[in-house]
C-alpha cells in the first residue's frame, strides 16, 4: 500500500480481513487433554498492514479459534485506528479565578510591605 492503513480500510467481512493476515497454528496448553495438547488448535493472526497480533486458544476446535481470533483482531484494529474526538477544554471556575487573584494580591501586598521596611 502507498498510504497508511486507516480506520475506513478495516473490512466488514471476516474473509476480507483474513486475506490481509498471516495465519499460523500452534499447540495450546492447559486443560483439554490430548486433543488440546497434541493438536495444533490455537490460532495466531498477524495483520500485515499494521502488525497487530490476535490469538485464540480457548476452544478445542481450530475453526472456532480462527473465528474468535478474527473477531479479536477486528476489535483491536477498531480500538487502535478509530479517530478520537479532541478533548473539549473545560472553563476555569469563577471561584478558582477569584482565589488565584486573591493570592496574587496577598503576595503583592507582602512585597510592598517588605519594600517599605527596607527603605527605613
């Protein structure tokens, strides 16, 4: 691709998303016995344009893990690439402005008094 991958480029169809990915299978560990520990049912997807990785090892079925991994990858891409709305700045409360000005006046008064003492 000539331009970077954007939010609008995320395909709706899982098959289209899978075409943009490198698919690898590996052995999952944990409960599930021989069917899980000796067969390569875990699925790892690497989205080539962005380098985002999603894996699924929960199910004993490779096809179900592939579906789960595709769903996770899509969610990750949406979270990563969805444009964020800029933060709306909040107004400084009137009481805070008043307190800051009062403190400034107190410090100014203190300095003025110090100057008078030095001149004597």
